[in-house]
């Protein structure tokens, strides 16, 4: 457990009274009465953490008052959103304050002319998606936890998802935001303009910083035109060289309409299609890999013809061995159900150790072979599963050693060392949090980490904001 300053015990009553005055006594819950769901996030499971209290503000002013009081008392604050993070970013701290943003929800404005949506940080991603859709637009970020994760958490972890190859990560979807600093200062920068070079782009300090530099309260999101066509196919390929050929061919043939390029190695494809009844195998087993390709456009008939022509050429070039092209929305969903089978891992593969890493795209095939070989040499009979967003250099790995407790630390040491040696990143889209903190130096240089610490000290000199996370 993380230690907390000794001064907390001497000033608890005073701090709690200030917090009750700031947000209302009914929204300050003492540790003995905190619901168990706040005491852990998705990855860590419930521990024996003993936070001082859970605080649930409703407005930016209330967040500012809470942080001002906690900063004065040197009490750490852990911001919490939908608690779906996979790196333990929202794990409680003993003696600290849990600051839940769940009451700060709702769509503040949709500006059709600017194609922006302004939302409170506690708004679930799915609510943002549906509001954009009803207004005739698309908000392209999409995650499996869409119904639970909150937009502020998506910003704070720079969330990715399945459509990064076309729309970018969360960083590209945020035009402006409002954040509260550790001392209670409110920085309001709700910019709606795509071009704004007036000094430092301050929003970038908070995007991906996991609540360690400030707490995001409102966000201006960039919307996109709603696609009028969807073309989806599942392709069987001989090897990773063919995957690279298909990726380049798809980019050239589809241009800006290419929206997803997802690869599943045979281990993933067989695991899911043999164990998830809804995910039937439309292509035979035995190929070197399976690639889901999707394009989003503006004219279904024209785009479908272009899409199929691209695939026919890919077959002629030897990039594709076989393919299934969706002819309806239902068939497209069926193809995606296979890729989304990773969500069934807790049922069909558990226990296992998961990884979210990135490797330069051209090296991923050889990295997978090296990683699998190293794991098999260390644990004969180990089960490995590889899949990911190849167009984004992002690969997901699941490792299962036997059916009992996993040697998690040893597996992590092996895999992350390989990622370091191959010039990759230990975190592609899930953040660092607590779980990846020991390996940050595998991806960032000492000078980069020193600069991160300098920024942290400048914005949070008393180290109250999510201390112990990232580094």
C-alpha cells in the first residue's frame, strides 16, 4: 500500500467538514460506508485499501473547492471515472480522497456549425456517441466499455479503440477542455477551433496524464460526418509479409475511407470461433493469419464496388488467400463479433496475463514469433494469443501458463524486456497507472522521465494528484 502524509490524521475532521460544505454532506461518504465498486478498478480487483472518504462533486467549482482543501491539508486525491481502466490508474490510496466524477454528466452543447460536442467529464462514452448520432454526426471513439467508461477518463488515458487508423486516438478528437489544478485553479480552455496556435496547447498536458496533472471537468469533442456506407471483410492471409502488403494496398485503394485494419493470429481466431457460440468461423482454419478490413464512406453502392475491387486485386497480388465480404449490416456485425471475442477472455481463457504494447508495424510479425518462442522456451506448453490494431502498430497479447495462478511478474519481465529490445512501447492505449510503472523506463529515456517529473512538480508541487501512478 502507498503511504500517506502523517498530517492527515491530525486534520481529518477539519478536512471532512470543508468537503461536506463544498459538495453537500450526502456526497461525502466515509471509508466504512464506501460501496465496494469504488475500492478497485477493473484490472486490480478489490484490495484492502482504506481511503479516507469518497467525494462526489457536481460542478467544476465543487471540484476546485475539494482540490483546494486537499492541497492545503496535503491529502492525496484519486480521480475516478467509470473504473474500466486496465492499468490500475484509479486504484485508491490509503488515507486519501476518492473523487468520483459520476455526478458531472450530461451533454452541454452540440454546435452543428463547428461540428463539436461539449460534455461533462462524467458522461459515459455511449451517451456521447448517441447524442452525436442523433444530431447527425459521428463521434468515432469506440471501446468495449462504452456503456461504463466516462469521457473524462477517455481523455485522461488518451483512449484508442478500433478506428484509430482513420480518426486518431482521443488526443486527435479533443479540441478543448476544462481542468482543475491541484491547488484548485480552474483552467478553462473550451476551444472549438481546429486551428489555434496562440501559445502552448495546454490541453495536451492533461490528455493521457491519468489525472496526475489536473482533473478534467469538461471537454470539447470534435465530431465527424456520419458515414453513409460500411464495407467489411475478413481476409485469410499466408503470413505477416502478406499482411503488410495488404495494409499498403488497402491504404492506396481505399484512401481516407479505410477505418479499421485488425489482425488475428490463428491462435486468437481458433480460440474465439471454437469457444464463443456467436462467433462462427466464416473462413477455414490453417491460414497464417486473419485480417478484418473495414471502410466507411458516403455511397454504399460506389464504395462497395471500390472495396470489392480492392480485395480482388489483393487476391491477384497474392496478399489474400481467401475472403468473406459482408453483404449486410448483420454480416458485418458477425465478422466484428469474432474480433470482439477478446471480451470473452475472462470466460474462455482465464486466468491469463494480458499485454497492450506497440511495436513498429513492419516488425510486428517477427516480434510475435520471437515473443512466442521465448515464452514457449521458458514455459513449455504455454498458451499464447496474439491480435491487434496492426494499422496502428498496436498488438495485444494474452499468456496462459497452466490453469492455476499465473507467474505474472516473470511473464511481464520477459514480454516487456522484448518490447524494450524491439524499440516498442509498453503501453499502446491503456496508460501506465500502477501496473506498468516499473517498466516505464523500458519505453521512455531518463531525460524524458525527468522532464515528466519536472512538469508534475510544477503543476502539483505537493504531489496530491493520483500520486504513485505513472512514476
